[in-house]
């Protein structure tokens, strides 16, 4: 059964004059990224493919998570920066034969996508969580039957939210 992990980047800095694309992670965001990777691995999830937005903060988030997640092909996907649910689905629908995929990106698209994909049988607490937005260093886990090309509205089960935020 294919699994999609929608991971939002960790907390980033907002330096004056720096373009949004170049914003780095805050110190707390670096710690949270590492913890998110650890928590995803502890949940028994092992992505074989990572799709990562080109922004500095998403790249840093992935690089800090990756150490806990083992061998994984990584693709930087320009279309994941400032996209919408339909744009994300276009990228996901092109995935070939992958079992577990992690996409590291941005709000509000990630929570909107989780809500859009979630079908009956989804975890109620997780649905409530994404209704308020996916917080930084947090991931929504969805599973579905079929192929990536068939992934669309109400075709997946939102099973859990994983957080790396409990760091000091």
C-alpha cells in the first residue's frame, strides 16, 4: 500500500532583506528537523523517495531529517515551491513504482492537500489537526490503494500526524 508523508519544513528565520526562498532554519528548527526524522523512522516509515522544495529551509529540513531515514533517492522539485494542491498532485501523479514517498514543503498547501486527499476512515484527530494547518516540523501520513497516478480527492486515509516540535 503506497504511503505519502507530507512534511512541513521546520521553523525558519526571517532576516530582513533576505528573499523568502533563501530563509535558513532557526536553531530550534534544526533540532526539530532532526527529531522529525527520528520520529518518522520510529513510526516504522522508510521513504524510498524524497521530493523536496528548492527553498533553503526545506532543503535544510530534509538534510537534517535524512540521517534517520536511511537510503532514499532525493529530488529537488522546483514546482513544490509556492504551489497549490493541484500542483502538488501533478508532481505526485508522475511518481512511478515507489512504496513510501516523503514530500518536504510549505503551508498552506500541505495541510490543504492532506485534507483534500483524506477519505472516510481517516483519523479524526489528524483531520482536526490539518484543519488548523500543518505546523512547522510536522508531517501528515496518508496511505492509499492503487497507483500514484490515481491519487486524488478522497482517495487516501490520513492515519497520523508526526511531530518533531518537542525540542528545546
